[in-house]
């Protein structure tokens, strides 16, 4: 390799021809890469992070001139849309450096012919996903395929780290470190609250390896974000979730019209489908000018939308997180976030899709779906001003992913247990793995453990050399089709009678329809004609009465950082420190809240109570997010039930929760007895919830990832009821006969950490215990309690009935 100045000279000449210069953080990255270092790049979206690593990888290839058919670098991306963008950037740099390198993509969308061609003749750079890397590990001779690998780049590492896909990536990196001793590993991450931990998770044992140089490169450029909250013409004093929502379409249309190109982000695929319909209903002239993009649409539809955005053939796209990360659609001028983003980092990430060039300002509109969400608009601005970001909690000791990985290695060339154990122990996720746990994981994957009476769970055996290998061809075939950690309801493919594929809908929705029923999907009104195996055959219809699909896992909890900023924003309003913010428009609502109750200051905790025909209502407002409120409500119900036998109905939203009982609730007595104490918290949590049932539900996904259940072959997927029955049976076997089973115990651990959020619940209880408790008795629901009560009623009423009930409730409040 030449000296650094000579190394970067071709890149500087190319940039000079374009009238551009390298940014300081890019030069720092190039210098570290040239020195053989690994590292983590932290820079705002749209600042040139891709070039920071694509350029030195290609420069290295230019000077070392590797042979054809030798894979030199892997670029890992969490989403398919980003893979196409990375490939475009790579081709651009390669052309500028006059380097004839082949840069290819391999994702779940890549056809079998192209995948085979990549194995026969490896590209120089492969842009792929964690799942696709593990699929490659099932290929005979994969060690030789990766033997010349010089660099692995993990893009959007902050996004992968907080999921089991991040664990998959850790395991892949542990294998690459052995296969390619001179390997350089680089991560690219947006700003998160635990960047140091992100570095530790990415590099594992390298972090403490003597003589190992790990760089941390940070851009000093701060992204400018212009945030505007879309204010409704009228503020409801008694709002409820979704009462604004699509009623705000008339305010969105002028924004779309005034912008060169707009992305409208929704939090769920169902909301995405709904907003696309409503925009077209409000302005039919947008037909052909707007499109939709989410992960359940077919590859062909998604590709068309992405190309149309690049070439400015369409004016707006309603989308989900499928366009969240890193994608560079330069024509996009404006972002609209529909509803709460639930977190600061997600809001910034989405804002960065506009002004996606270095130095450009990102413009984002925040559209509240109910009035109180306007507070979040102000809270987001303040959090961004203070550089407050959420942490990403890494998964550790995920035995389901480990067992899947062991079978993956056994499918191809097999593995020696001691070698793989050393590699796995070098990861952050499995650093605490004990010898006993390793043997139990290995034995369970080999013999099935307590399931050893069934041959289907005996997946591995040992050959004469001591290597573990898959012993049955059927196991290998099924495993290749099951690799991955993204789980959900079984999907049904939706196709026209002509055979054109529209995408996938979850079985739990589509199987409730009968032939002749109408539904909306991919922005079209469709009629179900018939089911054919795992395919729903449909035709277009002009009917407007169809149902909109819903997908599981759509509700995200409010982050602790955004929660804290909401409490701060309310405190600022009460203290009248900043009456000129958008929060001031909520004066009618806040006046009514203060008339009946109070708006809590940061040092106060509000509890409201009232009685009506339904019973005794107790409302509490931690402002900690839905998951924490679910756990806290169950916990406090249990503790009050220990004081006096009571039965509760529970409802919650991101701001608070309701406890409803047919008897008087002894709140004052239990407060005096330490209602919010963290003493015995762990035991009380398990006593307060149906722990077995919650863990059973969590176990479904764990069993699927570990390979204990097979979802079926393409086009012939098993019904969800059958899968649930199988996992429930396995759960019962472990509960009764193998309670120390690693996967069984993992289900309970994940419930505590990720569903009930025990750590965050403990912090919230500590905070509340040190606050001034304000117990307010009101005659009727207050503006703060109204949306929580409506959410409870909505779960058991049709939309028409709930609308009538809301009117009656408002009338009763007015009369009182």
C-alpha cells in the first residue's frame, strides 16, 4: 500500500472534478482505514457517511488489484431499499476512480438465478443483510468464498443493535474474524444515547485485545432540522386517540402541492394504507402522483416507487419505516410525520430523508393524531435542541439465535465445537455464556434435550473427525427456509387472478374474509375471489366499503427520553415560561384540565379519581409509555388487591392508565403503605401478571427462531393456529418436565426486559416515590383521562357505537 497522501490522491482528484471536497470526518476515516484500523463512524444522516467507507474500500482495491471472483468487502444494511442506494453510491465511486469492480446486492428479494451466479463468480463488494450472510454460511465451501474478505461495513448499526438481527450480525462477525485474520470491521451509526456500548457490541472481544486499534470517528457537523407542527383549526377539550388523524388531510394537501416531493411517514402499515386512501379521496387528481411503500408490498411495487422517487415521476409517497434509514432520495424536499414518532431518534432519522445532502436543512412537519400529541411536537423540538437521544438496548444471551446459528454452520461444512465456542464467547451477546450453558445449547440442538423421543428435534450429529453436521437432508432444506429473526403472523400472498403479485397480508386478517368480501391493500380496493393454498386470489373493484388490513406489532411505546421531555414541556406551560410555543394553542384543553384537576409539574405526580355508573375510576399519569404503564397498572392492582380484595379493568395509553373497579379503591391507604415502593419489585411483577401466558406468547417467536417449529414451504405455509398449537405444546412440556430449558427461561427474561421493561419501571417508581403525589377527585372524566377511557371502550365497541358513546360522554360532562 502507498503512503496515505498517495492512497487518497485518486479520490481527491475525482472529487475535485465534481467541484467537491472531502469532509474532515471522511478524511479521518480514510486515514484510519489506510492504517488497517477498524472503527465506528458517527455522523448525521445525509452527511456523506457512505462515501466515508466506500471510498477507502475501493481505493484499497485500486492499489492491491485483487483477482477476479474474490469477494473483497461486505456491506451490511438492515433494509432492502437502502441496499439499492448503497449499490448506486458504490458504482458512482468505482466509476470515478476508474475501477472496474462488480458491486452486487443479495437480499430476500434477490432471485435464485442471480444468487447462484454470485456463488459461481463472486462480486468484489456484496451488499447484503444479516439473514443473507447466514444463508451463505449454509453453502458448501463458504469458508473459501469469504477467505479474501478485507472489510465488513455494518450500516445503520444503531438500528440493528437493538434487535436479534444485531445478534445475528455479531455471530457473523465472529466467524469472519476467524476466516479472515486481517479483516477490518467498520460500523456506521447515527447518534444514540449509548454509542460506547454500540462500539462494544460491534467489536466484542476486539475491544479489549492488546494492540488492536479501534477508531471512533465523529462528524462535527450538526444537521439542521426545521420542525413545524400542523395545528388543527379547532382544539377539542376532550380529545381521544385518532380524533384528528385523517381529519387533518385538508391541511396536508397544500403541503404536498407546495413541495417538489414529499414523504409521509406513518408508524404502521395499516395506517399507511388508510392515509393513502384518504388522500386520494380528498383529491382524486393525485392519482398517479402519489404512491405507497411498506414492507408487505411486493418487490416489484417497492422498486417502482423507489425509482419513481429518484426520477421525480411522483409527488408524494405514504410510507412506513421501510424508507426510514439512509435512503437518499434527493428530490425529497419535505417530510410529514403522521402521529407520534414515539422517539427522538426516529423523528430525526425520518426528518433526514429530506435535505439529504451535506449542509442542507431537513424540513419535517409533525401532524398530531389527537390534540395532546401537540405537546410532543414541542417536546421533540426541545429534545433535539438539547441533543437528547435514546439508547438502543442490545439483546444478550439469545439462545434461540445461537441454536439457529449452530444448525446453520452444521448444514454446510460442519463445525468443531471448541472452535465455534471460542468465537461465540468473543461476542458481546454471549460473553457471559458458561460452559454448562454452552453444552446444554449444543446438546439440545443435537439430541433435542427433553424432546429426545422425537427424531425431528435430533438435528445434528458428529462425523469421524468430530465435526457437528446436519444428519438429515430434510432438516437442511427446512433450515435454509427458516433462517432469520424477524417473526410475526404467517403471511398470505395476495395475487390478481392474472398472477401478478401485490404483496403479503397476515393470515389473521385475510382468513376472516369470505369470497366476495372487499378490502384495501396496496392502495387498491380488492375483492377476494378465492384462496388457493397460501395465496389469496383477488380482483379489482370499485367498492369503497372494504376493510383496511391490520398487522401485529404496530404499537410502539413512548421512549423514556421523549417521556421526560413531555413532562418538562407541561411543567414549562404551568410555569408560563414559554407561552409562545405551539403548546399555547392547547389553552382551551389545559384550562378545562386545570378547572377539574391540575396539570402536573415535574416534581408532581397526578392521580385522579371519580365515580360513575361504571364504577370507581382511578387514573394515574406517569407519562412513561404504554409498556411501562401496562406493567405498572398490573403491579399496583396486585398491591392494592393485597390490601383489599378487588377486581380491576385496566386501560392505558402512552400518557397514563386507568384502574376501574366496582368497589371503592383504597388509594390513600395504599399510598401510605408504600404503593410505589421498589421493594420486592421483581417478585411482585411476576405475581401481578399472568406470567405463564405472557411468556407462552413470547415463546412462540423464540421457538420459531430456534427452529423448533417449521412454518412451511413457500406457497404452502402452515396455518397460524397450527403453529400456535405446536409452540404451546412445547412450552407446556418444558414447563412441566424441563423448567431449566434455556429457551423456556429466555421467554421469561425477554418478557421482563423488553415487554414489561422492568428496569424502566423501576426508575419510574423511584421517581414517583420522590414526587409530590397530587390526589384529585373530579366529578367526571378530565381532558387527560378522556382518551384513556375511550380506548377502553373502543376495544369492545364498533366504530359507530363508540362515536355515539363519545357524544353522550361529552354531553354528560357538559351538564355536570
